[in-house]
């Protein structure tokens, strides 16, 4: 009954609930119960969490167990690492170098590391470590560089490396001959020559294989990091490999690529010679000498562009004449380019020497001018040796040297007598011994070969030598006969004028006409009527053909001379009588008065305007003391008369018709307006003797006494050297006796240039290395030895005339200035400003168009040829100068060769920077991978076995 009551009442309650609230009320009841239980849970969780956090916060340190010692130590070290790294910004010890260098470091880190590092981490400790490591390396580098004496490197090693590289290139060219246009053949020949020169090193693999080059740079950078980094940083492999890759592939490789780029080198050459004004004659010479049609096409395209611009201008008045002249000049350049391109493409290119000889339009150089000109004498000497008559020529030259020496010593004796000093008896004895030496060497029965002169003259000379005191004129009679024989005998001077050597001599004197520039090979003349705005060297036929017929009837001579006093100044005045006959038969005569300074100024004007005249016109030298002496004035009058007659010679007028207005202006009856200042004339007076080499020929025997006591000894020494040198040269040329040099197993051509330095010679190294470099550039070794010594003396005089007697001190001072802190700071600033202009990384420039690169080649060659001083051309020859300059230019047009030179410079720099380490042996090992080294060693072994 109890259970029924529970179920009854329960059922009644459910029925009443459903009747009252409806059938869906059960769902609402379940929902209310769920919400009640869920809310209770949420309130309990929130309240418990807050109270538990407060409780734990209060009892955190009270109830947790103590930590282990290792964890505490680790936490302390981590806290120390978080402290900011203090960087010492001192690098080189010089504030004005450190400031721009710090900016370079900052820019490099920003643009090459930070931009990608911040995408990985925001922790700057790594960047600070990188900066500290880089600065440590720079400090080590700076410290070592201060300990090094850089003068031997810049004055000797650097020049020697360059000259040796040029020698290797020249040998490669000589081997190829006409095949030098083939790049692969030239590269093969070049590195074969390098193996023969270096013997243990060949850089062909590094210079031609990118993979091997990168491996070489990685090895080199790892070694540098070992020398420059602290041990802790170096032994960190991640850091070391990272820095090695950055240095090898991010710094050195792009730098070497740029420095070895021929176009970059050509631009650098133009930039270096930027102060030199454009030389029109050099530009035309380059166009006529180039063998690259691409260069001519590029110049022609630029000319057409300029012509189109000039023709589009709307001008009037005086401007139209200027524009017409510019158009004519551009048309002439265009015609030259087209003619040259046609010749190169048609294969009709002819040797200019043969062409000029066939046309027969050659200038005539008198024998007396040939004998006193350094360049012309070389070719005449070669011809006389081939003809077997070198004894006559050497006799004439030796007598000239003897005369100068005897005159100086007799003048010195007279001055001693006037001063009341005792006359040294040894002087006459030495001069007599020298005269007897000349007689024995060339005229006696024992002479071999013997100068052929009549016996009567020899008998008279022998009596004078036995009885009379020696005089400067003792050999004059026989010397005149020898001269007449060389002049008139068909075997000598007349045959020389018909020989190829004469044509080459004219080319060296810059007096060779080239008819090839006037018409094509098939005889068709050019229809172009324009003319350039200036004279063009090497092409006299390009000048107008009008020869000013009236100029052929112009005559002038110095009729009188006198001494004038003007405001306390005394000077000589020369009266020139001038005759001119006009075309209608009327004659005109007048007198004009000129001083020697007027002649000198006129000579400077015309030799600047017409360079080839400097080779044949010889103005009498200036005398500082006793220049008002009557005998001297008569001699000066005679020499100036000879100068005038040569200037007015019909052959001269034909060769240089545009010279006539200058001559008229000088001979007119008016005050002559000088074009040069007094200082310029003094400088030219000092340099002018270099252009006439007869005095320099006698330099081997003349030496003005530095003191009265040592004068006689110096004269005797020089006379002995003169006789010994001339005798040895004659024996070499006639009897084929080799020079008296120490024997060596290695050909001098197969060794470095510096190996030719003679340590026993009392001379300073820098000047000697410069002369060796010039010897290599202009290939002076082909000259005969007697004239080569003369050329060396002339080059020394030229350098001393330019820089003073202390040339070595000048070189050393220049090196000191280039390596001074101020200059180094300037280099760093220039690098910073060019690499990061306005603090922003410069964009990579696009590759320049081929036509622009070709015009840059032409401009670079023109600049190089234009800066060559005229004195150098007069000493070694215009053609030799051009060939030497163009050889140097051609050497820089091949990137693998340029890479070799860059690596040679880098290796020399490192060997100088770290002399205590065995860098030479290291480079031998690194470059031993070349197969050429193995082939060369096998060749040497096979050669030694055959012996």
C-alpha cells in the first residue's frame, strides 16, 4: 500500500503537471535543471582559480624545493650574454681613416647581412659579434701594414710584375705571328710562355676555370682568416665558413671580375688621362692603324649621329662657318673609317712600308743629319754593318767623341794656366794615348777591319801623332775623307736611301708618307674634298697639294751680326736679308733683324705644330757664358744660316707646304711677336739637347771634372771605357764575338725582368726598374748594343730633366705620399661614395652596349698615344713608341690575361704583407694543379736525359 501511494501520488502529480503545463513542459524542466547545474560549476571554478592563484603566490618561495647548482650557473651565464657588447671603434689609429671606414662597415652590414638576418631573429648579439670580428681583422691588417716597408713593393716588385707580364704577352704574340687574332691560340701561347718564365707556377687553371678559381679563393681566404682572426673565432667552424664564403664569393670574386674586365680598364685609362686634351693627330693615327672593323664601325656610327645633329641646327651669321668646319672634319673622319673598313674586309691591307717604297715619295734626309740623330743613326749603322763597312762609321763616331773630350780638357788646361795653377802633365799624355788608341784600332796595319783611306793621309797623321801634341782636330782630314766616302760611294749612303731600312727610318722619324690614305688599291681616287681642322701625322698626302709656287722663289741668309745694348742688357742681333720673286718676275728685297731668342721661339712654334720637323731641324744650342764672344757669334751665324737654308729647301717646302705662312711671318720686316714665354724657352733649352744626340753620343767619353783633383782620373777612366765599349761592339758585329757577360743556363728572355738587375752597379733601384720597364714596353733589346746604351743615357737625361737629378728620391717621396694616412683616407672615401652614393647601395650598372665599348677602346688608345712626350719619340722613334703603346693596350683586352695580372699583384701584396710566412711555397702548391706544370717538368726531364 505504501508503494502504491508513492506511484499513485507520483502519477497524479505527473498527470496534473501535463494537464496544467502542457506536454512540452518536460523539456523546459530539463533545460532549467541543466542551467542550474552548469552555473554552479562555473562559479565554483572561477572562485577556486582566483583563490588558488593568490594562495600559490603567497607560498611560492616557502614551499618549492631548492633548484640544482648547474641550472643556476646556466641562468647566470645567460644573463651575462644579454649584456650589450661594447665595441672599440678604433681601427687604424688614425681618426680620419677610421671615420669613413666605420661607415663602410656599417653600410656593408646593413645591405649584405641585416636585410636577411632580421627575417630569422631579432637578437642583435650575432650582428654585434660579426662587427667585432670584422674590426678585429681590420686592426690586425692595419697593424701588419704599418710594419711593412712598402717602397720596395711599389718601386720594384709591382713594376717588375707588370714588366714580366708584358714580356710573357710579347713572347706569346711573337710565337703566334699573324694568328694572334685567334683567342684560344693566344691564350694557349700565353700560358705556355708563363710556364717557361715562372717554371714552377702556371695560373691558367685559376684564370680560365670558374670552379677552380672559386676553390683557390676559398683556400686563400681561409688562410687569411687564420692570420687575421682571433683563435676563438677561427675555430668556430660556422663563423669561419660563413666569413670565407662572404670574402671569396661576395668580395674578392666580384672585385677580380671588375678589375679584369677590359672595358673597365679602358674606362679607367680614360679617367686617369682625363686632364689631357684630345689629340686629333693621335685619334687619326689610331683609326688608320686599327685592325678591328668593329671599332671603326662604332666611330662611324657616332660620326653619322653627330652629322645628323649638326645638319639639323638652324643657325646664321658667324656660327655657320664653325658648323661647316665641324661637318668637314666629321666627313673626313667618316671617309677614313669607310676606307679602312673596306680595306680590312676586302683583304687588301698592304704593309705601309712596302706601299711607301713602291710609290717612291720619300723624304730625303742628308747624311750629316743622319749621323747626329740617335734614331736615324741606328738604321744607318745596321745598314753599314750589313754592307761590311761598320768600321768607317764607328771611326767617324769615335773621332767625334775624341774631339769633344780633347776640346774640354784643353779648355780646362787653359783655365788652369790663367789661374796660375800648375798644369797637370798627365793630361796631354792621356789625350795622346787616346789618339794613338783610335789610330791603332781603326787605321793601323793591325786594325781588323781597317778603315780604307789613302796612305799619304795615314803617313801625315802618323807623323803628327809622333811629333806634335794632340789636338782636337788631329783626325779631321781623315774623318772628312771617310765622310765623303760614305756619302758618295754607291755601296753606302746612296744604297741606304733605296733600302727598306731607310723606309723604316722615316717611319720612326714620323716622316713616312702613306699614299694608302689617299686612294684605294685599284687606283680610284677619292672624291672627298673636305679637309680636317689640323695637320694629321703620318699622312702628309692628306695636306693640300698646292705648294705655294711663290715660296719656291724665297731666299734668305744672315748677312751680318752685331751686339746691341738695351737698358743694360746686351744681346746679339742678326741681320737677315730676304729675297722674294713674284710670279710676274718682279723681285723684292728687305732686311729683318732677329735675336737668337726669336729663332728659338720660332723653332718651338713650328716643331709643336709640325712634329716631324723636330727630327730634321736642328737649332744651334744656347750658350750661357761668353755668348758675346766674336768667334762664338760667327759660329752661331754660320749655324743659323744652315738652319735657314734647310728650312727654305725646296724638298722641305714640298713636304710641309703649310709651313710657309710661319716662315713668312718670321722673315717679314716687322717686330716678331713671341709666342712663348721666357720660362718656356728656358725649359726647352734644357730639354732641346735631347733631340740632337751627337752630344749624347760623346757622353760616353766626356765628363767635366767635378773637382780639379779628380778631373784627370775621370777623363782617363771615361776614355778607357769608350775604347773598351766601342771595341767590344765592333768585335761583336764583325767577328761575331759574344758580349763579355757571365754565362747563364737560362735565357734572359725566359726569366723575370728584375733578374736583369745588376747588384754590382752603383745605381739606385727605382730608376733602373723604370728603365727596364721602358726597355720591355718598347722592346729596345732589338736595338744594337751601342745605341741601346745611348738610348738608356738619353732616357735617364729625359727623366732627370722632368723630375730633377734626385729621381730616385722623387719616386720614393711619391710612394710615401700615395701611402700616407691622408691618401688612404681619401681612397676609403672614394670607395664609400662610389659604392654607396648618398648612403644608398648603388645599383648594378647594366652591361654597356658593344658600340660604346668599341668607342671606349678607340678613346683609350688615343689617350695613351696622346700623352707620349715628343722627347720620347725623338729618342726611341715614333713608330717604336706607337707599337709599344699599342702592345700595352692590346695586353689589357683579354680578360683571362688580366685575371692573371690581378692574381700576380695579389700574391705579391700578400708576400710583402706577411713576409714571415711561406706564401711563395704556398702559391706554388696552389697553382701546381695546372697540367701545364706537369707537361713542362716532363719536358725538362726528357731534355736532361737526352743530354
